[in-house]
């Protein structure tokens, strides 16, 4: 797959949304231990990527942030916050 493959930004967007949800969810939505465990697992997998793949993923996240830089309310959407 290359970055022009529509699957790459779609999966990166889903990953960003999932991570944001887990980071911001309340205890009644997902147990703290579960959310932390999932975030740590994802972080471990991402950290194990070779540097070139991490750079590629960072570029895809950055591109998503630029595409979704603002909505009609003037607030930054969820995916933009993850990039910072």
C-alpha cells in the first residue's frame, strides 16, 4: 500500500478517532484499566514500527489534520487535536 491508497488515510482516521475516544472517555463508557491497556498496546505497536513507517504514519496523520483543520463551529475537530 502507498499513501495514495484510500485505505491508508481511512484506517489512520479510524485509529485517531479510537485513540481520542479512549483518551477522553468517561468511566461509565470504558473502564479506566481497559482504556489505558488499549492505549498502551497501541503505543507499543506504533513504537515498534520501523522509523520510515512511523514517519509515513505521521505524514498521514498530518495530512488528515490539514484536511480537517476546522469545522463550521470554528473549533478544531477531533483528529486535529491528536496531531499536536
